[in-house]
C-alpha cells in the first residue's frame, strides 16, 4: 500500500522542485483561507451590511478578472518567476498592512476596499503564474496530471483547515492576527521562487523573445485568443468550462442555502453538513485524480465528471432526506475537482509552451470568472421560476455541454497521447 501511494498517488513529490513548491503552496493557501474568513468577519463587524460584503468581494474578483488576459501575455514573454516574486511581495505587503491597521484600530471599510482591489491585481498574476510554473517543472508530462491533482488536494486541505483555525483566532485575538499570519505564509513560496531550477522555464529561445518584444500586449492577447479558437481540443474544453462555471458552480454558490432550507427543512445546520460533505468529496476526488494513470483518456474523465456533476445536481433538487443530499453533495465536490483538474491537465498537456500563460489566463477567466455572473442569473431564475427548475436547468446544461465536448474531441486521443 505504501509503495502504491509513493509510486502512483504521490509520484510527483519525487521531484525535488515540485516537492518544495507543493509544501510552500499549501502554506500560502492556508494563509489565504485564513485571511478570507477574517476579512469577511471584519467587514461584517464594521458595517453589519451584506451589501458591503458583496462590494468588497466584487472589488477583488473584478480586478483579478479584468487583468487576467494582460497578466497571461506578460507572463509568457517576460521573466515569469520575477513577476511572481513581485506579486508575492505585493500580496504580503497588503496582508501585513491590513493586519497592522486592524490591530491598531485604524482600519475602515475604505481601506479594506483599496487593499482588496490591490490584492485582486496581484492575484491576476499569481494565479496564472502558479499554474504555468507547474508546467515548467516537468519535461515528462505523465507527472503533470498527478502534480495538478496533488495541488487540488493541498488546496482542499487548506480550505478545510484554514477557516477552522481562523475562526478560533478571530474569536480569541481578532481578525488582525489572521492577516499577519497570512503575510508570514507568503515567505516560503517567495523563497522557493528564488532557489528553484526549472527545466522547462526557458522554453522560448532568445530570438523568439526578441520578436515577442516588438509585439504589443494587445496583440499578444489576441494571438492567444486566436490560438485557442483554432485549437481542436482547447476551444471545446473552454466552452465546457464556461458553461459549467456559469450554470453548474452557481448551484453550490447560490442555491445550496435554499436547498438546505426549502428542500431539506434543516436551515443553517443542514447547510453546514452539505458544505462539509462537498469538501470531503472534493478531497476524495483529488486523490482519485492523483492516482489516474491513463493520461491519454483525460478528456473522457473531464467530460464524464462535468456531465455527472449535472446529474447529481438534479438528484439533489429532488432529495427528500439529508443522507441522500449529503451523498449527492459529496459526489458534487468530487466531480468538480475531477472535472477541473482533468481539464487543467488537458489544457496544459496540449498547449504550446510559449503560450501557456495566455491560455491559462483564458482558462481561469472562464472557470472562475463566469461563476459570479452565473450566480446572479441563477438567483434571478430561481426566484422567477422555482428552485427545482433552476437546478434542473443548471444540471442539464452541464450534461449537454459535457456530451458536446466529448463528441468534439474524442477523435483527438492520439494528439493527447503524443503530448
């Protein structure tokens, strides 16, 4: 059993550079989740307004979303690690200043709005850079799927442990301590960026770099968009991510409280159980993905997972007891991670090295950027029709789009295998 875990589930950790990256990334994610909880509670404590909570969340998300294409173009044609070190410094300074202002009693909602916007700008470069960095670490792509899955495992562990510890710290010492801890958690990753040696980092030769410098950032962005649009694998995958994010992820983001209250009649307690079950399923899904051997069938896993996500969503809408809903929620979490991890692997395996950051920026925009817009739509649609109609629409959209994506790329298996 131990040999299987070492050789299959955790095989990417045999690479020294990825091993360093993995643990430093967990520390960074842990601090980020602590700050998220502390920030939400701080805003509510200062304003007692759900409107301000929405404004602060939107300011950070929108600045990230807006800058992603530009960040992808810059990361593809300039020193990727240097830019990421700057983004770490900005994010660490933001957390440190937030902590000092909070602990000294000088914080207010306008400071939070400004600092959240700055963090969103830094995150645009950081999110894409981290994905591209994993691609640079492996010349043998059979390790790439495993590495992406382990990243999901670490992310979900941080998502479960970070807020739990943050809640205790906020209750005893205040929100400012969470921000200071987050600032400290950036240090390991910043150090790793300085010392790591990456075999795939210099994918562009000097002549290519010189030619790239003569092209404007706008032209670089349009070049990346055209590359995706004309790609037989990337374009259907991004369509799938866009629809699933817009119609599927919003079920969890907006409709879970309604399912807990109106369907299960359990209120906040039922919502807590549903969210916990989804987190458990997500962790299990990440471990399954880490042990997935047939990389040339990653497109099948991606389409099957997102299609199945739609099915379990529809089943959850008609659940009449908590145990059935918890089972569906656990599968929802597992299929989300399997679908996102599989699509992420597929994108990185089939993208040219010189365009990886631009393609990853579009991938992140479609998956993370469409969710808030989908949340607005699903909230309106469920109020205009009914909860079950909204969930059925979201679920069937995922099923149909998963089927469409599979039919579009199922003949591309040799290309995926070669990559």
